[in-house]
C-alpha cells in the first residue's frame, strides 16, 4: 500500500506477520539504530572566499529557472577552528517575504546523511525528475514562508569536506561547528542577521538540532567578542527525532503493539512479541550503561543488542521500518529517491551548476562509524537550557514510523525535567485540524509542543506535505495549531 494523505488511519483488514530472510538484518539494524548562485567550474572544492554575499538566481540555457524562481545560492563556509574544514550549503530565499520571513537551518540526520539530499527529497523547493533531466517545482516547500539553508554536516557529509584532522565524532563538535558556520554565513548575508532563526532536522537530527541550539544558547550567555554576532535563535523543530536513546530504543516494542492496535497491522506473533520484550529489557540496561562516560564502550554493544530485539521485524521484509503501511518491493526496502538523488548530484552538469567537484553520497559511512559512541548517548540533556532561554521547541512525528517512533518522542517529552514539566504534562491533547480533516494530535505548554501526525511515516513533509507545512508555519508564526 502506498502512502498518501488519504490513507485511512486504520486499515480495513488485519495484516498477518510474514517471514523474512535473516540476510537483511544488518541494513535494517543500521536504519533503526542510528537513526547568490556560484557560476563556475572547479577542479577542487571551493573555499569560502569565493562565495557571493547575496543570493542570486540561476537562469538555465533555455531561459528557465533552476529549481525555483526565488533567489538562491550554493556555496562553502570555511570553519575557522578547522584545518581545512569547509561546510557546503544550499540556500533559497522565501517565496513570500524574504525581508521579514524567518531564517531556517536544516540539519539532516544519519549520522552522516546529507541535507543536500533532504533539499530535493524532504522539504525543499523542488524535486528531481525521474529522467534526471532537471527538477520539478514543490508547492509544499518550507520556503513558501521561510528563508532556508540546507547544511551538509558534519565534515565529510554530502559536499562538505576537510582534512582527516577535521573529522567530528560527537555533539560537542556539532554544536561548535554549526555555531561557527552561522557566524560566517550571517556575516556574509547581513540582511538576515536580525531575522528569527529556527534550527530544524529529522531522525538523527534529534541529536544534532538540540546540540547546536544548546551551544548557541550557552555561547550567548558569555560576553561576545566585537566580531561575534548575536544569533536571534527563536526555536528548534525536530521531526521523528532520535533524541533520547534511553527512552526510545527499548520503547520500539511499545510501538509494535501500537501499530497492531491502531492500524490493524500485525508485525510479529505473540511469542515473538514476548521475546522482544525480554530482549528489550536487556537492551535498556546496555543503553543506560552507555550514558556513563566511564562506560562508553557499552555504546558499541547497542547495535547488536537492538538487532536481537528487532529480529522478528527485520526478518519480515514486507513492511518498511520507515512507514509500516508501505509494502516493501525489494529485499532491503531501498529508497529509490536516494539512488536517484545520488545519480543526479553526480552529473557533471549538476556539479558545475552547484560549484562542486566531489563524489556525492547521500550518507557518509565513515561519519556514521565515527559517531558510533555518540549514537548511543541521549541528547535530551541539551533541551532544558534551550527552553530556559525562551527558545521554543517543536517535536512532530508521523505515527507509522518504527525508526524514531512517535510514542518514544511523546514519552521523553513528558519525562523531560524542566521548569515547565508539570504544566506540559497537565496540558490537554487537542485535535490537529488541517484542511478540515483530523490530521493528528497536539500537546503544548510553556514553549514545548508535541504533534502526533496521523498517516505518516518517518518523513512528515513527504508523507503529509500539507499537514507538515501547516505545522511548521504555525510554529514559525507562534500561533496555536
């Protein structure tokens, strides 16, 4: 069954569990465990001093626009604390009012996944034609009412690059790097310096986004040097985030039961579910040990332990872990968008237009390995300082995702220790109405909002684009959903 905005909340028939070859276990474990345009040809990636300070618009040979008629650019910012670290970004101004609309920084997850990929596949102004001959306008782009930067990070991801000494491995690196990037980018785009900034991401962005925001908040508690800009951070938004490993990883068993009860999709047998619960208890102990800095080696044991929990799921290839409504058409449920995007971004014509010369991979396996310990650690401790600084926090999650599921996100939001804990937990859950339809549920208080999105998998802007756009625009405007 394909995923559309009209897919019913509950399927009409009970779906039986099916067998799956164990050979697909490694890929599925990895998926769940980790959850002015530059016109030039180059022989090497370009340093920051070549990029334009103001957005331009690419006009193709046939007189058409590249991707979108709004002003846009692609470029690099060199990180001053790195030996040769260069972050690649794509930037599109708002289709509405770029002079006043907010500035958004998108950080794709992974770890190791490219935000350039996300621009074409998640929430950007265009998608890629199936024949790779150009792009298609996206009417539900986040640039409808915001100026958006898609940033390839950490070092080595997408078109970003650096020396071996520049490699990153944890959220301290992420926070420092994102802060340095924003300082450099805003100095070269002065008209956006006063704009409200929102940092957003999905999946492992549930680590990146709060880490980056927390770093900004704490840097700005200190006296700023004369050449340091004050960043007008207004909020963070995380879609189907993997943030609190302690709560979320063992909680996948609860999600299996939720899928059975609310979507009539049976993923495992009763005996398998019983075994999953026993294995999840073991996993919980390993994840808890990983949080102790003295036991970081325990973090490396999480993936095999999680794999044992998930054996009944990942030996059943008929359902995608990113959206259990979707029937897999191949042995690994490969996303054709990933394959198509890699092919398009490795075309000579595309790389010449973007001003890059680097083989593009949607996910960098080296970065993924370097963050192996970090992947097991919770990032939830970054959030209280963010809220205390009056920076609003939005969590939204499609409810058919098993990778970073809605129940786990809902649970850690309720458990979060902060000054608004009691008010948030006492807040009632309200229906989310979009286009006259019941699209989900909302809980909000004291600057923290959680939205469960019906009939959506891991990527709300793709599965429910109008709903996703309504949620994020409401957040930008600080209006009630």
